[in-house]
C-alpha cells in the first residue's frame, strides 16, 4: 500500500495559488502569480528532487494537470529527475471535463467516486509514494476524508494577502506531528507533517 503525500508551496498567509508564473491561475482576480520564483534556490530543488525520487504515481487536480502537461512532456533530458518521473510514472487526474483519452502518456482520468478510487489507488500503487502536487481543490477534498498520509509544506517568506489557501475556513480540525524540518538559503521553511488525529484542547492553569 502506498503512502499518499501532498507537496505544495505556501506563502506565510497560506496562499498556494499560482506559485510558478503570472498566468498559472488568475481566478478570483489573483495578480501575484509567480511568487515562488524569487526565492527558488538549490535547497528547494534538492528537496523537490528527494520528493520525486520517492514517487511511484501521481494524483493531480485538473488545473495542476493542465499546467504540468503543457510543460513537462517537452523536457526530455534524462538527467532531469522531475521530468523523468512525471513523464514515465502513472498519472491520475481528477476531472469530469477532461476526455478519457488525454494526450499526456500514462494518464488515467478519474471522474466518479473519487474518494473510493483514491483509496483503491493507494492499495494498488507499489514501490513508492502516490503523490499530489499542488491541486488545492482535490487536496482539500481528500483532507476532509483523512486520506492524505503526509504533507510537505514549503513555506516562503512572503505575505500575499489574497488568494486560494490550502487550509480553508470550516475544514476538518486535525492535529499534526512534525517529522522533519529544514530551511533553505533563501528562507524557505520546509516542514513535513503527518496527521495525528483530532486536536486536543485545554487551558493553562493560573496560580491562585
């Protein structure tokens, strides 16, 4: 059974929208696309290579899939680990509008009974992780069903004040265990968390 992991870039205020370029996602009037680029460094790339080394298959939302499919098939350098994994490994895209015969090789469309199908994919995937990258709408849906086993959050030192966030108001309260942490030279704080059940609550005792 594969571990289902989520890897995503976040701003300090939790925004995950359009990290890689101005035109990735302008929904909601978002004008800050490409906010990751000024902070990208060798530390970030090293971590991302480590993540992709563990990949066996990918689970993507439609918007992220379209962004990836427009770029990564054109990268044919066998030394590029990310391209090699994305192009060769099975890809499952959750969409009700994408045709059943997508152009990007090794792609399967998941259009119905998504929660049950993701559980089946976790059971069937062998030899590495089933990975989600970005794909905020999909990630939030899976979070509600406790299906994500590990979160890699790359928090960038920038406040945006607007945009789609990973953790929404009204989401399922969840406690997490920090399993690893590092900081890159340009100040990206990379945290890996595992869900640890429902949160506990209390109060600090006051001296009488």
